C-alpha cells in the first residue's frame, strides 16, 4: 500500500431518502362515479448501508466523496398500489471498519465479516394512503399521510487492520525487513526512523499450505500514547491482532528496557492489549555470536522469544513455528 493511498479515518455526511407520500385517490371508472378511497402507500426512502468487502484495504474511496445520499421513495398510486422504495446506497468498506457517531463517540457497528451489512442511516417510512383512513362515518377520506423525512448527519469511519500477528517495535527495529522476507509484502525499508508511515499487511506461508496474516505497524516511540512521534494514530491497529510480536534489535543497549517501554505505551493506550499473547523476536541477531546470545538470554523478558536475522535468514522457521503455536492454542 502506498502511503498516499492508505486512509484509515474519514468523516462522511450521510443523507438517507425521504419516504414517498400516500395517495389520496378515490376509485373511479366508467360505471363508478363516486367510488371509495383506493390510495396506496408511499415507498420507503433509501437506506445508507455499510457492507464488508474483503477486497478493500483502505478507506481511500471516501476521501473525495464526503457526502452520500440515497434516493427518495415514490408516492403511492391508485388501486392501493404502493410507491417504489428509494434505492439503497451501499458503502463497501474493508473488514475491520468501525462506524461511530461523532457527537456521542458511540461505536455503532464493527464490520468484521464479508457481506456483513449495517444501516448507518435509515430511510424515511412511506406515508399511508387514504385507503387506511376509511371508517363507517368517513367513507371517502380525502387525505393521506406525507412520507417521513430521511435522516441526515455525520458518521466517522475508522479502520482497524485485521491481522493475526501485529509487529510492535521502535522505528528501525527491523519490522519491515522481517515482513518483506517472510511474505510477499513490499514495505518501504530504509535506515532512518519512521520509514513505515502506514500499516503493511503480508500473508506468511506456513507448513502444508497453511498461512497467517502479519501486520507491520508504524514504529512506536516512548510517549506515543501521549501523542509523540506518530502518536496514537496507528496504535488502534494493534487492537485487532491476535498475537503481538515485539521486535527489538540485537544491538539495543537494553533489550529488556526497550520491551518494557513498548509494553508501557500499549498499557497507556489500552490496558486490554496486555491480555493478548506476547512474543519477542530479537532482530539483527547475525550481529551476535553464540557466546553473546547465551549472555543475553538471562536478561530477556519472561515471554517466549526467538533470535532471528531477516537478512541472514536465521531463526525464521523457528519464529513461524512459535507464532503458529500461539495462534492455535
């Protein structure tokens, strides 16, 4: 995904269709000069509906379409015929999209399955025709109901990337390199902080044609939960991951401290993230010899860990085995 094409937050204005008016028609034909009421109901206004689409990865298509309208219902007709309902407006969104009410902050729906639908703005009901209002004392009512007005308002759409494994680490921890080696993803890689500015997804092939999805989340820095660096903009993508894979480079001055800082930022952002399974990959381990690795081990965090090198292709099979084990506990 190019950084210019990845959009994970939009605010759109929605206006659903109004219902059609009921008919006031009175029955007439060549033999009937003064028939009773036969006005039909108006049609329903069109809904605005979110729909999950697994072929989409971004909310980019809403960037230049901030106003969405659906069609109005048609008026009722004679012979109690109901007016045609207004066409619904479908908004295809990636799986992992959340719709919110911007005024209350309430989450309205989370779209997580293919074809899942949710009406974010209901169309107005059609008005009743005069046939409904006939009584023993008023056998020719010449009035009917108008259609209900459609709804109008703003909605926030927010994307949280759906992946089995989320890579968590400081900038330049080797996350993008790891993803590029174990999958077909081609994230931008360079030797400076914040190379990754958008989440990148890759499908990692495993044994016997099995696979899992890995997400490279833009680097976290100390204070990210308070808005430093890239702030909390991408922390929300970690919420969707089943397993969190912490990546700390072997040349870090203090691997344990770096892990604790990352963990602290996740705790500040959302304490529930600590309930997820956590694994540790010590990257760039081709810089270490066997003796150094043994010296480092006693000071590592008390979670499952693997020493890997994406460049030298070391420890990657062991890492995938460990991930698969925790994905299928």
